[in-house]
């Protein structure tokens, strides 16, 4: 294991390795376990007969590792190398996916598979810390800027693979291969595990070994504790911290509830108020068309902010992320048969979500500026995850109480806090504009 003392760290050597060999696969490997834990798990449990209330409650807990990851990110920073953590967590995630595959066909599958999804989520959150840190060590600033779009694109490719391709695969195995739902999902998770194992093997070979990627020794426990406390203290001493936290927690209050029930709604029978789609149709509608629309919205949002600044586009984006939620009011009331119409409605909502989320992302970057930029951004993402976790936990129970038609009306009413917190925030008019 390479080690160094903080007092003897040399200037980073020029980056080594060819970025196209590892950046796309690294961010594919970052996105796939996230979508398997937080999105595909919902579809799995719905197909296996778990109630909406239980699905929303238990899968929302899977956000917890992303909420608390700032608590152990210093360990990744000082113990061993980012490369070691990256490859090691990919191996752990492959093992967790195999574990889910083995346990799904069993009678009492829910508790043990939830535990393994928790392990997957914890490993994925740790992998995020290591991979993002490795990206900054393995590339110089010009390369980091050049590959930021590649990062985002292959993360979305992973979402299409998981939420689209693997969901379609499970449906095909059940309907055309004559397998039970549990067995079909078991084989699908074997395929996901194979993808992660292949990524692990590839990165063990292909990831470069930057000179700056070293474990840090020589930091006393007292010094480490002081740094840790200072990161939190300086964050919570930021000007307008209450407004900042309200924005981070409530901007997506409606979306946090909606996201947990979209797949159950699309899959539930028409007699139960849903649209009765198959897994194959769900994989196409939400996992492919929806994800592509999400990506397009995010790209357009980032482009417009770079031209006009965050302040100029903030209100347009808050409308874009919230008002398209009304399409689910229409879908639940009309229950249309046309797959094209359903796909268009889901694409509209997902495009608006991607477009509006660009403002949220840039706001986190803005408030993270300062001496602990990376650590403070991690804290922002922790509050972002908390803002998704808490509303999501009760969303299933609310849906079962109200039914789909009234639940989506409730979601529309839940957009009000998202509009109110935008009134509170202060944004530099020049922030986000691309320097000419």
C-alpha cells in the first residue's frame, strides 16, 4: 500500500492512462448499483406482491447511505487509495447483487433482500466518494472539464441499462421463457452482478495509478477530528443556512413522493387504478423513453444556465420540475390505453424533472463554494438524499389511503413548498454564466 505524510505530498504528477479507457466505464459502474437499489428494487417488490406502503417505506431507507456518507468520507480520503476503494466497492456490489439473486426465489425474501440492498446502497455510496475523488486525481483540470459530459452520459446509460434493459429482460424471461416472476428477477440480478464483476475486473486492469492517489499517514486522531468538526461547523455557519437547508429539503418534496409510486402505478391493474403495463412496457416507457427525456432536460437546463445564469432561469426551472406532475393526474383519471400517449406523458414529466433539477444541482455548487468545497458539496448531497428519503417513506401509505387518483392530486398540492422555498433563496445574478 502506498503511503505518504501530509508534509511530504509532492505536486501531482501529470495524469497517466487514457481517459476514454476508464471514465465511461467508471461512471457506468457508479450509476448501475444506484438505480438497482433505489429504482429497480421498487419494480421487483411490486412484481412479487409487496404492498405499496411497504415498498415506499423500506426502499426509501435505502437512501440513508447517501444521507450519512459525509460521516465516513474522511476514511476513504485517508485510508488506502481511491483506486483500491473503487475496485473493492465494485467487487462488494457484485457480491450483493448475487446475494439478492439467490434470495429472491425464497419464500421469506423481503428481510434478507432488503439487507442486501442496504449493503449494495452502502457500497454504492462509498464507491461514489472514491470514484469522484479518483476522477479528480486521474485527470488534470482541462480533462476534468472535457469529460464532465461523458460522466453524466454514461451515468444515464447505466440508468437506461438498469431501469430499462434489465426490467425488460425480467419481463421477457417471465412471459416468454415461462419462468416465475421471482426466478426471472433472480436471473436478471445475476446479469446485473455479471456487469459489475466485469467492471471490477476491467478497472483493476485499466484504472491508472496517479502519483497523487496515496493513503495519508501522519494525521493524528486529534487533527483528523478537528478537520472533521471544522467541515461541519463552517457549513452550518454559512450565511442564510436555514434558507439553504429548506431549499435542499423541500425543493423536491413532491417529486420525492411521486418517484416511489410511478412504477407501481404503471404496473398496477386498471381495476386497482393503475395502467396495467407489463415489465417489458415499463422498461421501455419509464426506463428508456423516460430516462432519455430526463437526460435531455438536464442537458438543456445546464446549457441555458451557462448562457443566462442560474438566477435568470430559476423560476422557469421550478415550474418545469413541478407543473408536469399534473400528467399523472390525467393518466390516473383517464387511464388511457395508448402506449404512445402514456410514453409521451411520462417523457414530459421526466423532461421537466431533468430540466428543473439542473437548478438544484447548480444551487448546491453555489452554496458549497469555499475552503471545504468538496466536503460541503457532499453535505449538500446528503441533505438532498434526506429530502428524498423522508417524504418517500410515507408516500406509499398515503397512496393506499387515497387511491391513485387522489394521491396524484396530493402530489400536485405538495409542489407548493417547492415554490415557496424558491422565494427564500438568494442567488448571485452572475452565478452559472459561462465566462466569455
